[in-house]
């Protein structure tokens, strides 16, 4: 489970700014940006050699997410998988140690397909049966793979389960006895046929074991193993091209390191790239996008970095290149734990969100959309709300998305619709030295008057508002909330008001990446 960090959030206002180190962050791609211009169509070659599907060019701020409840009565569902066997079934993992079956015509089966409760340690909020993955030969072999915290000591375990004989065969185990949180547990087969697995840093706060940057432990890592063979004393094989094979003191199973709790990640079948939602310490949630060819040995930064800021200088090294997240957000948005999602590759909504990555947050339920802009950056937008406490995304073999939510335990189908934004923000900036002014023109592009407005937007790292005009503005962390003045609260359709602010910066004078007016996402120009 991703876990809540309300205590950490309460302490955030008392934290001192962290200084950036003299260490290079090597981005998997540049930092996310948001503009209303359409994204360039993708023409990349997929991992299998075929051309990847073209990405939608519909501006993200014109997209709304819609969810429809299709099942209820689940007990703390945490993962989804869909067998490609023509049955149209969904397998839903329940934290207690069971897997339930949902079918679109018959609904949720009451009798579990799998029950390994006798083997699962559920002694902590974040322990339990956590992940599931189906191999390409599932229809023939009836084998699937499960990740869980095992009795008696909570060790994070990878096991093979055969539906034919109900046999549970543990393959890999990582000790995790000291703390109950940060278990990871995502399982995914890659386009190369290998199984990828996430394990958190060992729990508690602040990476007390320094697991993230160590190579002698599987804690704080994403693993890559071959579960189709056995090698020596191992119940699996370590691929020969794993980055740390043969390095003294390093575990060969490691594919990436420097993770805190990569609760949910996914692999885009079109290009083999990996999208990772890594749950933050209390200041930053992050999403990493690591392209195929850049994954082996990638260092995601924890616990040197949390997001883009230094967290623990003692864990930073000058001889290491760190992979830069493509998207970060702070708990000041109301979030507490990023829930990594998937790139939409279905057909029903390909014109709207084809090639677009969708994610959410366990606490805020904000639906995030990210899309490459064709220039090395990323478009970003809030596209509505997911159900409360979503824990995982899943996709059918045809690429259509579902989500499950923790409490009250439901399954929801995800769809999308197009709607023109009801606001537009024009941004005009003047920057110098360590200062900048930003003027924002807010235009009502809707059909009804706006009577009272609140504009919310994030500032780039190191920016602090000094003064403002034509608004009542407050800054909490990186989030600015600007409320209308007593004389400009009404905006008729087609009309505009202007506000602005003076801010200091520490080198990054970029303008806000996104805006919402009265909780509606705005188009951006400038």
C-alpha cells in the first residue's frame, strides 16, 4: 500500500529549504512543461520493431476523465491484471491474500479464484498480497505471479502460482522485518519477456538503512528476472545483460535503484519505456519516465534526492548520474501518495488520450495526464477526479483502463470525454537576476458568468512570492492560491481580468506549468 503521510505534511511548513548539491541530474527526459499547443504525433519504433501508435494531439486541458463503478464488495483491492485468453475477465488482488474475478456480463464472482491468506502477512496497513502479473503463455500454462509479504516476518516475496493445482511456489524473498511500510509489490512483464518487480526501501521514514543507494540489497529497487528458467540454486535466472551482473557486492537482480516506494509502475507496450510513480517522503511525489535503452542501472535518486530537491546530502555522490523525474507535485495540492498509472493504448478513446499517461493520488484523487511534447518535454494537466483512494490501474488486453479503490472497495471503468476549457490564462513574464514579475490575464471562455474566482497554480522550485496585485494571494509550499479582489470577482463570458505577482527565484524563472480556476483546468498561452 502506498501509505499516508499526514504527519509529515503537517511538519512541512516548519521545514527549511534544502540546498541543491553540485551533482548533475541526468534526465530521462526534460522537466514537465504545460502549454495548450498540441503535442507532436509520436512516430517512435516500438520494442518489437513495429511503429508505435500515434499520440493524440488533443490538448490535455480539453480532456476530462470519467469513471463508472462496475463492481463493489471488494476487500481492500490493490492490483489488477487481465488475462489475454479471450475470456474478458479481470483478476483483482485483495490485500488479505485473495484474487477475485470480475466479468463484464456476470459481475464480481463471490468465490476467490486464488486464496493464499495462510501465507500472507497482513500485520501492517501496507503489508499483504500486493501485486499480480500474467505471462504471455498464461492461457496454456495457467501460471501467474504474485508479490506479497510473507509470514512469519513480512519478507517481500515473489511466487509462482498455478491455477491448475493451486500450488504456490516462492521464487525470491527479500527480508523486510523491521518496518511494515514501503514494500512496493508491483509486478509487470516487459516487452522482453522478463518479469519486473518493485520493492520499497525498507520502511519507516528517511531511508534509515540507506537502502536506496546501496547495491547489496534489493530494498529500494526495481528488479528484472527470468522466471522461465532456473539457474543453480536460484528458482529463477538473472538476465546476463542486467547492469550489475558480476559486480562485487552487488545484487544481479537489480535493474534500477534509488527508489523510495515505487508502489506502481508500468511498461508502455508501444515503446518499452517505463513509467514509475515513486511515493515521496513528505515534500514531493514524483513520476519518472525512463526510456528503453536508458533503464539498465538508472539511479532514481532516493535518498540523495526527493523529487528535484536534495533530501540527504550524505547519500549524494559526485560520480553518479541521477535520473530526473519528469513530473513532481507537493502535498500542498492535497495529495499524499502518487499512484502510478498507465499509458492509454486502447481504441475507444485513442483520438483523445492515445499515448497519454494517466496517474492519480491516493488522497487528493486528482487525475493527472502527461504526454511528451515532441521537443524533449512533457505536457501536463489535471483532467478531473478519480474515485477516492485509488490504489491501482489496470488495462484489458485491448488497452482499456480500470481502477480499483481501497475503501470502500470498488472497481471502476475509466473513460474520457472532450470539453472545451472554461478559462484561458495568458502569461507575461519579466525576469532579471534573482527576481521576476508575472502578469496573468484570466479570460472566461465559458458561457456563464464567473462570480468569484480562485486561481490555483504551482511555482517552480526556488520561487517565492514577494508581493501581488489585483488579487489576495497566498503561497503554501510550491502552491499559490489567488482569490479575486473585491472589485474584480465577476468575469462575464468572453471578458478578462488581470492579476500578477512579484517573486524571487534561485535560478529557475520559468512560469507556472498549469492553472485551475474554480477547480477547472485552464488553457495556457504565453
